[in-house]
């Protein structure tokens, strides 16, 4: 007599696979989500110290301090629209060559209990440099 084929093990395997895949996707999205805020939005929100935040603004010339080895920097970043809204930032790592006063920066990190922002990454924006290159390229094409 032939054995009866059952679909039960296949259904259980499919349910476990789909459930596991769903759990991986859900945790990936929750861990990878980062708020992208300007300085005034970050100050207005209650951003806890456990949340990663991507913050952007402009470096102010006030109290810009490098370590002796130039492996860390402390500075103040101001909102692009309202320069009175500022946050103190501490960053340890490779400081970009284009980092200086009045340059736009994008920081990723978190706020600590003192209200200071501890940046894990620091990226500078240098639009004027690229706008000049773009204009020069357009002129040569014409």
C-alpha cells in the first residue's frame, strides 16, 4: 500500500520561514531608522539619549576646539535658518579636510544627558566648490 503524502511539514516550514523573514525585516527597519533633523527641530523634540539622530546645521566660529592630535573636535553647530538655535557637539574620529568655520555639516550620533550631541560621524557639505566646478563644466560644453 502506498504511503499517504501529507502537506503538514511543508506548511509548518513555510510558516516558520515567513515568520522568521518578517522578524528580520522588522528589526532591520527599527534599528536602521534615524531621525534627520535640523538644529531647531532637534531642540524642539524630546530626543532621548538612546536614539540615533542625523543632525545638520552650520559650524559657528564660537569656541571651536581641536585636540592636540587633531583626532577630536568640539564645536557649536547652529540652525541654518535661525542662527540663535545652537547645539554643542563633540566628535572623535577622522576630521574631514573641509571642516572649518561656517561650513555645513551632517552629524550622526545621539544627545547625551548634558544636552551635548556626541557625533559618531561627521560629514561636511561643500556646495560652493561643486557649484563652481559645475558652472565651469557647463561653460566648456557650450
